[in-house]
DNA sequence: CGGAGATTTGAAGCCGCTCAATACAGGTGG
DNA sequence: CCACCTGTATTGAGCGGCTTCAAATCTCCG
C-alpha cells in the first residue's frame, strides 16, 4: 500500500531499513475519499499531513470570480500538504479528482520522525524542492508554449511521474482528469483543450480517452514539448535510460 | 550589508543571537557582479550557495528556440540556488538584471551550520517553501489573469517583498527590470507590456518608469490584481499593517 | 430509460502577438 | 560638448490563437 511513497522517496535519498520502518509505522492507516472533494482548504492550518496512495488529486487556487487554476497534479506517493509542516497556513487548496486512497500523519508524529531520522528529513525536503521544480516547469509551459506544446509537455510529465511510482499499465497510463481539469491546469479553455487533443491524436503522438492515455511516439512528443525530465531529478539511484520512460516495460520488483 | 538576509529569515523563524552570528560568519565576504550576467547555469552543480544582497536578479529557463521564461525575480535577501544544497543539479539558470552585490557560502560550511543550528535549517527550509509559494502565485497569474491584471499583481508582489527587506524609498520602489524582462516573466510580449503599463498609469494605479515605480492607489490595485499577500507568509513576527505597504505620501487623487 | 456530466462541433470575436518603424536615453569617443 | 551608438520605450497596423457562447452528441450509471 505504501510502496509508491517509498519508491519515490528512495529515489532521491537512500533510506535504511530502519528509516523505512519508521515511515511505515507513522503512515499507519489509510482511508478512501470520493472524487471531486476538497481535502485541504485554502487558509487551513492542518494538524496532520496527507499522503496520496492511490488516485489523482490536484492543488488549486480559486479566484473570487470563479476562475480556477490547477497548480499541479498529485500522483500516488505525493504529499498533499507537506508545506503546512513548516508554514502556518495553506495558501492553496487540494482536492481529489478521482476516488483516492490517502494516509494521514499527525504533524507531531511526523516531526518526531524527522528529528530522529536525518535521511527522512532530507527526503522530505527534497520532496518540497521537487514540487517547486514542477511549478517552474509549468510556469515555463504556460508562459511560453502554445496550447499544443503545453499538452504535449503535460502528458510527458505525467507519464514519467507515473512510471516513477510503478503506475504504468500495459495499455497505457491511467489519468482520471477531465478536459476541463486539464484546461484549468494549462490556462486554456475546455474547447481548445479538446481541439488540441484531437490534433495530437491525429498527429499520432498520443491518445487520451476515457481517463487513460497511451503514448505513440515518445521521441517526437518530447521534442515538440521541449520536454527535458532533468527537473524531475530522476538520477537518484536507479537508472532511467536517457529520456524514454516507455520503451521497455520495466516491471517493478 | 547582510541585513536583508537576516530581516527576511527572522520574519519566518526566531533566530537567537548565536544563530545570527553563525550566519554572519558563514556569509563572510561579498562581491559585485555587473548587470545582465549569468550567475548560475542550467545543469550546474554549484559548490557554494549565493545570496543576493543588493540589486535584482531572476531565475529563468531558456528554451531551445530562444524563448525565455523568467520564473521569478530575486530581491535582496533571496538565495539564488538554495535548492542545489539538496539536489544534484540546477534545473534552471539565474542571472543578474542589474548590478548586484552577492555573498557566497561554501556548501560544506552551510551544511555544517544547518546541522548545528536547527532554527537556521528551519528558516532555510521555509525559504524554499516561500519560493514555491511565489511560483504558485505566478502560475495562477499567468494561467488565469489578463495582461492588465498580471502586471498589477506583479507590482503588488514586488512592492510587498521590497518592503519586507526595507528597500522602500520615499519616491517609490527601485525595480530595475526592463519591459522586456517583465514580459518574459508574465508570458507577454514587450509591446503588450508597454501598452498595459500605460493604461495602468492612465488609470492612476501605478507608474513604472526608469527602473522605479510608485503606487498611487494600493486599494484599487490589489483589488484588480486579486492580490492576497497570504502566500508570502508575512505573519511571522513583525507587523505589516493589514495589506497596505504604502500608506505614505502618495496622493490618491 | 432518463439524467447529469463530459466531449465534441460550429461560429464569431477579442486579446495579445508579430512585424516594422520611430522616438528616446544613457554612455562613449572624438 | 556634440555626434554617435546601442538598448529601451513607444506607436501603428494587421493577423491569428484562443476564448466565449451555444448547441449537439456521447457516456456512464442509477
């Protein structure tokens, strides 16, 4: 159940069996949350940290007039509100997009683990840094890329991140966001997202349909997207050959 | 010389005199760097951290075809490359926009201070979180706001951040970015930035001219921008009365 | 079978871009 | 001290990417 979290943390930081055990203990129990529901609110002062184990969530900010900006998608293994451990209040909200399984960790428990396990602290700090790197990548995308390119880039990123936690299926990747959600993430209207997705499909780059997508031409897709996975800092321990996440079907374990 | 750094860190975390001393010692010497020069490169593995003491810098990513996205502006007191302490390589570059004064800290020295001074570690972690919060705010701006609103928001943010480190002058704020830079930060063309700046001036909101700006109507500006400074987490110790950084000589009609 | 949400399609319009030229400012050398 | 030069700001005109509005089709599920 907690494998995605461990897989992800261990990629950036070597964890001893003792560290792993401490994490598993503190993660403890998990629960299921229905789709389309807020998990953390803007202005909140959470008393516990939430980790996504399965499903899809997003960080977002809502503007007074109803406009919504999705700041990032959260995949299995991601922390929803790690920042609240250090900062007083949340400055954005987090919501489920699909049915999700999450674990909660009381702040005081997590703080204790952090104080007694330096490598866990290191790993969590790196998590927050990786979040920032993802924001930077989105910023570059929204700021300087066309709608077509933005979509290409988003799907590259999601593919690599899903691979990272072993969530790739032979048929493709599960990504239960609506075209509306994607628009809100990329600063586009639903209508235009729809048209560009069709074009990407026609161009044989990838097909997104019914909350799953399959990539057809990884090389050309990354080129169009200007996708360089360096910002995801995959080079921890294990090896991702060059850029391609697809190519082989590396099964985990 | 190091006051901006201390001012900023102390706002988020209480530092003992011992902590302050340790920081001052490790910051040590400083130097001046001319404008428009790269300080940290994309792909770099810096051996030291750089702190901006005076001037203006930016983080940016350059796309293969020459497009540039400025990810954030760095003001006095900001760290250029704190993330490199934990992560192997930089995934973006940092450059000066104006003549800058910087201090450099060897990584091993900084790591030692971090290990022996928990509150400094805390303060630095919070710094990286604040960076992330600024990215999120930009993301919302670029993704969902009009050019006019984006400019309003940017100048709100810069004003507050400059206030925070005591860099406000009676005539206004020094902000030595060109309209081109601003365009690259907001995902706009120079031409359009120029036109919108004129409109903001005509609307009596603020005037940006010759690398300085003055805000004329803070209330209306924040409203148009949808600016809520919560994401800057100002509520550490000292006081910024409500929202207004200004409240000075500026005539509101 | 009906209904709600998601996707798709069409048409019209605007925000912001590109191209291009002019005005302006600061710094340099003669 | 002025002529020059380079980078920045400004203005105009035309165009296109993406939006908005609106309606039809599709999909899933109770």
